[in-house]
C-alpha cells in the first residue's frame, strides 16, 4: 500500500479516515469531490462552487476563491482544505494552514493532469476505485477528441476572458493546452504574463477565430454581435468557459464539447 499521496507542492498526504471534514476552495475540484462520492464529508465551499446542483446548495459557503472568509472557515472545523495555485491566494492558504491540519495543493496544467488529480483526491479520501473509473473516462475522451479533430487543420484562436481591458490566456495555461488538444492554438504565441492584456484589433488580426468565454467574464450573445461588428471579417463565437477551464470530471465532458464545437465551426459537425 502506498504510504501517501503527493500533491502539487510535493507534500505527502496520508489516507484520511471516514471522519475527514473537507473544505474545497476550487469550483471544479468541488465538483470532483462530489463525483467521488464525498459530498457527505464536504463541509465548506466557495460561492463559485456551483456544481453539482442542487446537492451542493446545502454546503456552507466561505466567500470566494480570492477572498476566503477565514473566520467562517475556521468555525466549520475542516480537517482538509483543497486549494489551487492559480485560483487561490498564497497568503490565504498560508493563513489556513495555521488552523487546518492538511492543505492539499493542486495545479493541473493540461487535460492529462486530471489523471493525477483524480488519483490524488481519490487516494487521500479512500475513493481510489471511483478515481480509476474517472481516469478511464478521461483517457477515452482524450483519445476520442484527438481522433475526431485529426483531419481538421489547426487554427489560431484568440480566447478572451475579460474586457475593459481585453484579456486572454498565455500558451502555458490549462486553458491553452486544453484548446490545443482539439487543434486550437491560442494567440499570442508568447506572453510575459499568464493572463495578458491585449490590443484587441492587433491580437484578433493574428487569429483565425475569436472565442468569447462565458467565464470569468460572462460574455453573451450581445457581446459576440458587438465584437463581430467592431471586427468586420473576423469570426467571433461564444464558448462555454466551464468546459474549457474546469478540471475534474467536467474535463471529460469538456473535451467532447470542444471537439464537437471545432467540427461544427469547421462545417464538419458530428
């Protein structure tokens, strides 16, 4: 038997008992915790942890991913808090470590990293069998997406996550690597920051398509129409941000969604 499971910082976590009290500050991983059958042990979440509904609604909220209410969290007495390097603030994680025995740090950087994520959470909390089932589903989804998109020419896309100012994603992000898995390469090809501000007309000129994500900024049809008018001749589309950026079980459905969207936009649906 393994002595423990190693998280993103190299910390070894022993297997937790059935009395473990889990707080998860990462929306997509909260969904994973539930998919592994651990909802009864989930004692805290952020306000952005919205799946699976309606089951998740009964779990107490402790603020947001960036502004955790430490007093509220402490009162819920978690034994384990799950955080993410990209989504949560390091000072908050350090403050939580002062009163929570186990801080589980995650940092998936590509779709295939979900395999290790499933096994990490499943291993710590005694759900290894369910984790392996999810691993099999993810592996099948990655293969299916690759096969489905193999005949499509690769395209450059500008993936917008914010406006005022316009912001996109750098190539070394989970989002970019997920898009690359279905043949969409993000622009700019290089960036000094992971989520850079861009000059919209110049950035769009280097892309085959502009993709407006539904999160963290909630782009909608009106935004797509306005941008299409502002950038004549540029293909502008809405894209489900959860399917592109969420880790956990949603990555499985996300790969199928993205492969289908690629085919649809290329005129090769199915």
